[in-house]
C-alpha cells in the first residue's frame, strides 16, 4: 500500500522535464494512481524507472514495451487520456 508521502514522491518523479511525459504522468498520479489496484501501482512505479526515451516512444504508441507489466500500465495510462473509439 502506498502512503500519501509515497504518492507525493511519485508525483515529483513524474515530472520528467519532457512536456509530453509530464502532461501524462503528473495528472495520472494526481487523479488515477490511488484508484489502481496495488499490482498496477507497482507497475507504474516500475514504469517510472524507465528511460525517458523509452517512455516517450511507448506513450506516443510508436513501440510497445517488451515487458507485459509495462505494456499493461502504458495501456492504462493511454486509455485514460484517449477518447473511447466507437
């Protein structure tokens, strides 16, 4: 279980200095992280440990992560910000 202090740290770590990542990660931590189950929270923490260049290509959907855990959390983030397709 992640404490409020943990979430504050994650919010800080979500500020990557690359606008495309910041606009996805910071609101995600603020608005959605606490609602994730613990396994998905752990996946998000794992995602934050990745290199910005990898994060960028994954979140811009140019490539998919090889790791299924990272694939899942990337999809959760993208589904949250992309409108549903009819």
